[in-house]
């Protein structure tokens, strides 16, 4: 149902064109009956069009509802305004209209921290709520204080600090204003080894405002690193988009890897500080791609064919159940795979690192199956 309630401002004509409504193109035209014709292709009166087809025309401006399925028009304001034309037209429900196909909206939402894509929009942010630390953190004065925890709170927002009497509202970011270092790092511990192939970073860039403004910029350069167990190393194969750090949204993509601790090493831009509004970590590969990736990993392992064949067969079962729309059976097959991996690790057929990668990959696959 479409409800229209025009306000009569005394205009003898107006037109609204190309309004997006429930996935359709909505056009509204008014030209007062008995007056000049301003829109030759539209009749006199108040008309509404959907995707170029006229839905209804009224003799005057009135509060009405129109049923897209039947074409029925009901005048709701008691004016008795005559309905001169009406027809049924296809119109989607709001719940049937997606936004991911709109490139501009998808980009705007992503910059606001919301992924609309069907492939990755429901994927769990592995960094949210986890432990974050930094090489330096601005903690004073109180109005300019920041915290590493702000970078993993699930929000990509920022705001100027507010001080009113004894109240101090700080900017919800991590920042290194006042740091003596040319480079600083922000580190996130995922709590357990996890399979990751994408990190999204939201850099803070502020304007001049009162006290403390015009102090932050995106980094001159940055590198994503992971902890190997004994040292920090650059994440192999990482590709940043955009290539040069930009204010707000940046994405780092790389071949899937398993690690528990990641950090971003940031080079400060001249005299400005660097700040991070949010650090997000994901495994964005779909289930079947993940399964194929783990199969390829298994094929390259220097272990006996019997163990490889068993594990590969279990992964094939996972994929088959998933394709068949049987999530419970698919996750049960993943559980059997993990049990087999742990058994092979206990028998020293698989090393701890090999088993860790396979178990973390299985956890990621289960997560995606259940999304």
C-alpha cells in the first residue's frame, strides 16, 4: 500500500521525479485542473507513477491510500476528491528490497561500518570486544583521552570531545596524540587462533574545532603484521585498498592465514597524530571456497595418503551437505573432521601448527554455515 498526503501550498503545479521507493522509480505530478498545462504527457490533477506507468490520478490534492495489488484508491481525508484513474501496478514490500545492489548506498554503509554484501555482510567480526593494546595511547588531558578498547567496540564512529562542568565526553577512538614515536602500533588479540583473510581499518581524521582539533590524520603508511609465536612479521600477500591510506574506511586483503594476534604498524604523518576508530578482522571466503582452500592445504602436507584421504573425504561431505541445504549435517561433518584432526595430532601424524590451522579453518567454516 502506498499512502500519499500532499500539503496544499497554493501551487498550481509541481513534479517530483526519480524518487526511489521500495525498489521502484516513483514520480508525482500535480497540475491544477482548469489551469495551464505544464506537463503535456500527464493529465490534469494529482497523479502518481511507478516505473513510468501511471498508478492513479485524483481530481485534486488529497490524502489517499493506493493498493498496488488491486489498484483501489481510498480517499482518507473525507474530502470526497474524485478518483479519475487507478490501476494495479507491481510494488515490492520494503522487506523485499535489498540495498546491496546500489553501489552508492553500499559504499556509504561500508564507510559507516556496515557491510551490505550478501557474501560477507553477516560474517562475524573476530576482533569485536577482544583485547587491544598499543605502543602509545593518548590519556591526557582528560578531554583528549583515548583507549585501544575503543578500536574494537564494534562502532566506527568518532566525535569531538565534550566538556561540560565535571562531565567529560571523550572521542571514542584510539589515538597517539603526544607520542614521541615516529611509528606506533595497535595490537588486537583475537582470544584464540582464528582464520583471517581481511582486516578493515577506519582511520580518524579531524578538522579544526575548539580545543584539540586539527590534530589527527590518516597514517603516511601502514603495515598489517601477525605474531608468529616468537616474533612479529608482515602478513604475507597483503593488499591495501586504497593503496594509500585514506580517511575512514580502508581494507587489507590477504591469503587466508591462521593467527591469534594481529597489529597494524602506523607511520605518523609529519606532526599529526594517527587514530583508529575501528579495527575489524574477518574471514570473508564463502563456505565452498573455504573447503576448497583447506583441501589444497591438505594436499600440500607431507603426511601419509591415508590421513589425507580421510580428511579430504570428510571435507567433501561438508560441501555436499552444505550444497544440499542441510546445515545441521554439514556442521556435524565439520565436527567429525575436527575430531579426526585432533586424533591425528595426538598420534603425531600432524604437527601442532598443522592441526591448529585445520581446526581454526573448521571453526570458520562452521561459523559461515550457521550465518
